[in-house]
């Protein structure tokens, strides 16, 4: 308003004085005339200036607009102190603005319109993985994949062929700060017994990585047992073949190893020059052992006993041979099965008459891999030694694999794997996994960057217990040759 008033005054002044100045200029350019005429012109200019002063005084005396009057009132309002703000927390839009000013994010609590303020996360990524499969076998699929002792699987339920919906894996990562990050895997999967969909939180861990000599994870993670379990997770898009080697299968898919861990793990690089020596260590609750089924989880909430599982190891990544890694680790745990809860207990054909309520378990895993963009070689061997209470003689379960593949024309990767898993059928801790020994051959065809089609043929020498109508493992042990053809469409999104 003040600027508009000043502009008006300048314009009025120019309008009024312009004629006079024109006359003065005109006369100034002419020869001097009568002095009385000049005095008259000067008198007129003074009158004009007086009129301008009068107009300015009248303008100043006029009432000011409302908006100009209200401005000093706002400016005079005292600032809100921190104590006053704490006494009355901001809500709604005010809370959002306040949070943004402090580098915070907001979310609606969904209760009473309250707004929750949380720190802004610099980067949150969600990637998805999934697959659809089809199998054709020379045996009943419900029988040879009966990984759940104590649960009845009806042979007619499976048949020799099936379409299978694989797991849908949501892979969540977040870079919290320069040294802290978060990772989780949330998997939606179908139960082979009742075909119902379920949700598993397979991994949830917070990582601290100050440097390459030391890093650690806290939460539920994949045990650092060998190579396969640390390199390939629940998204099948990552791995070359359709399925994992049987020895390194997940617990709820028939694998005897404790591939998940709830606890703390750490690793780092050791001074070794070009050898690239690394160390690793883990401590956790171990696998749930009081009920010996293929589906036990790691003890997520309450440990079976006071003792904890441990895992220590070393591996090398020589600088001269990019892609080469070799290592060894040792896992130790205590197993405390409840004998009376073992499948088939109290029946005439109970498979474990010498079972006890405590076993000392040691697992040794060695691996050597050579991975390049167009070539893959992986070999691992694992041995489980379970020593029952009152004995010094271990019961052995051994297994492993060797796999090779090569890329042709940038998208075709034929592969071959030979694998073995031989449980001790007198050991209730691992016998339910069954014997699987034989070759696997297949082709992975990357249709594009995000989708791959795999076809595979396998032939296994298979052994496992018989089961009664209640699903209990009983003697005698069955022995079959299994031929299995499979196709998988796997993708990331």
C-alpha cells in the first residue's frame, strides 16, 4: 500500500508541475525578456508546490486499511516457548510441518487423528521375487516329499504331477545411516499338507558396518554355514537351478542343517595381503529340537535351553583370482528332544528305540567356489555328528553337492549338479530328511533381465521311513528310484 501511495504522489507531482517546467524551459531557451514575467512564473511554481504539500498532508490524515492495521497485531504476538509447545503437542498439519522442520517423517496413527513422528529414512527399497513351477515324477509326490513326520499326508492328495505356486518373497532393505542398515525377507508360501497360504518372516536383521574389518548383524538371519546358504536366499531368481541342494534345503523343506539363526553374527577381514582372509562368528538360540519335525523353526521367542549354538569359520578370497572363494566353519549346539513326542513313540514299529533326551551336535562345512559372470563352479560338503548322552560314539549324517554351469549367447545357461545326502536312520534328529543321492541337469533361459525359465531333470536314489495312518515314521525303510522333471518360471519385480 505504501508503495502504491508513493507512486501516486510522484505521478501527481509530475502532472501538476509539467506545464510549469515546460514554460520555464521554453523561456530559458529564448533571450531574456521582461523581468516581471519571470517573477510571475516563479510565483506560479511556488503555488503549485504548496498545493502538492497540502495534498500530501490530506493523504496522510486518511484512515489506514484493515490489513495494514492487523499487521502490527500479529507481529506483537509473543513467540511460543518450548515449554508451551511441549504442554500442547501439535496435531494434524501443524505436526507435519513441525516434523519436517526437524528432519522427521510423519504417519497417521489411525486412532483419533493423532500423527506419529518418526525419523526420515534416507532410502527404503522393496524388491519382489516369485516363481511358478510344474513337476512330473515317476512316484507319488506326496509320499516322496513327506517332510513332516507326525502329520498325515494322504497319498491320493499328490499324484505324480502338479503345478506348484512357489514362494512370493518381498525383499526389504533400508539404508538407515552411513553405518547402519536393515534387511528383511517376508515370504508368502503355500503349505503342502493343506494347500493354505501362510506368511513367514524368514529374515529380519539390523546390520552395523563400520569398516571391512568388522561388521555384525542382529536378529533373525541365514546362518553362515558354507557358501550356498549365504549367497542364495528365498528368491529362486538368484540361483541357477530350480531347487536348492537337498543338504542345504530350508528346515521346512526337509533340510537337516540349521540354516536360520536368531541371535548375533559378525564377520570381517583379517590382515593377510593378497590372500583375502576373512573370519566369521555366530551365537544364537539354535534350532528348535524338542519336537523333531522337518518344519521346526529356529527358536524365535524362547530357547530350548540355556546353552546357545555357536558357529566360527574362516574363508579366503585371493585377490589374484577374482571369483574364487574357499572356506571352512564349525557349528556346535545341544539338542534336547522329548522322546515321548517323537513320531511313532509307543508303537511296535517305533523307529528310534535308543533315542535319548540330549545330544551334542557338531557340524563341519567346507566349500570351494569359483563364480564369474558367465561361469559357475560350486562344491560343498557338510557332516553332522550327533553324540547321544552317555555315549562317545557319534552318529553321522553327511551331504553335499558339486555344480557347474556356463552361459552361452548371454542368456542360455546349461547346468549340471551331483548331490548327496545320507542320514543315519538311527538318529532321530536327522533321519526324517531321507536319503537323496543322484544327478540334476537343466537349462536356465533368461528371457530378459527380470524373468527366467528353467527346465530340469533329476534322478535320485531315495530312502526313507514308511509311515502309518497317523503320519508316524515307522520301519521298514522304503527304497526307491525317483525320476523328476520340472519347469519353473521365476521372476523379480
